[in-house]
């Protein structure tokens, strides 16, 4: 895969001139000079409570050490990733022991206890970009980006749109990257995985000026979803789409799906949480490297599966 140089990075106009070098440096680090993203999602301890960290999946038991938050940091510190995404509080507790991990600080989160039938989804910011920047500078943490979840279609979308816009602007003002999680959700949304509404979410991310947006891969009864997803890729413009990993899937099939999403559909990468961290440490590291071989290394699913099996090694 072609390696980007500093001159190849398009710097948004809301990045001040004095912060342009910082933005370019963070972009190149974040994407490993490829323009693509391998995001390790670790924000589920709030989003899904302990369901993702203890018990069983249809593919077998969750690794016993996954219930310990440090498991996430041990994997992130040894695997090839663009960033480890988690909340500021968790990063502040474990960051001192893992200062070299590239971090994305998730500014908002909500649990899954309150269902749409009870209240339309809303998730507001718990921290500000300014607080993130202060901790980054004071403790010399390798924070490259901030993230925010937006529930498009909720009755409260105006609140979240405002916060997301401000997050992106403030991130760029400080030379940081921005990643939106956009999930069309609420009573007004009939099918949150409809290709057109996902393309609409991609367009919203572009209008807000985000560097990347995390979206679900569409489901469609007509045609192939990888073809339908190209509508979203086009609608996103210069905002790179990162595909959500979703629920636990057979590793071989997951790698095939990732190849389809990135190499055929045109996504800029993947965001993987439970499919990665629910595995024992060494296996999780191999799986992360397998995903990176596709998204950052340009390899096919067969090569990636051999990386996961330990038969081949990732080289970027």
C-alpha cells in the first residue's frame, strides 16, 4: 500500500496554521501513513455494560481475562492499530502504564439499558476537548483523536449534532483528528441498516467536517450490500468511512467481511471491539494484526487468516 507523505495530507481549514504540522503528524500516525484506519474499540464497558466482557458468545466463551479492563490495554499496546478508543476515565487509570498506545478519547457514551420504547436515544458529552488536550499535554499521552456517538433520527439529534460539530471544530483547533460514530436510531428510523439512510449518515459526517465516521455496513434485499455501500462512500466525500465490526462472528468470516468492506466497497478501514478483545491476549493480538494486514497492509483475507493463525507475520 502506498505510503503517504506530509504533503499528501489535506488539512481542513478549521485547523489553525500554527497547528497544521501537529494535525498532519497525528494523521500520519493515526493511519500509519496509509490513509486507512484500524480502530480498536474499547468503549463497550459503558455502551454494553458487562455483556461483552463476561460469559459466552455463540462461537464460544469469552476469554476470562477480558473482564479485567487492563486486558484491553495489554492487547492495544502490542498489536498494530491506528488507535485504541475508550473513555477518558479508563485511559486516565491505565494510561500511566501504557503511554505509547495511540489513543482516541470517546467524549460521550450511554448504556443500553434504556430502550427506544422508553426514551429516544441520546448521548451527550461527558468530557470536553479542552480537558482531553490538558491531560494530553500534562501527562504526555499519545492522544491522536477524539470521538463522539450521534444517533441520527432521534428526537434529540439536534443536541447531538451541535455537540458533534463543536467537538470536531475544537479537535481541529488543537491539531487532533475527529471520528464520529453515527447510528440512525429512534422511532423515526424504520431500518437503521438501509443503504440510503447509511449514505445519509455519511453525508452528515461530511457536513460536520469529521475526518472519519464509523458506520454499520448496510443490509439490502436487492443486490449486493458491498455495491450498495458505495453510495455511502461517495456521499462521505473526503470523510473516510470506518465500518463497525458488530457482534461476535467467526474469525475467518470476519476477515472476509473486512476485505469486502475495505477492498471492494471502498471503506477506509474497520472498527473492531468484541470480535477482538473477547479473545485471549495472544490470540487477540494476532487477530488485530490480521485485520491490520487488510486495512493498513493491503493484503487479502487469506493472508490475513494466516496472520491470525500465526503462520505469517504482519509487515507494514
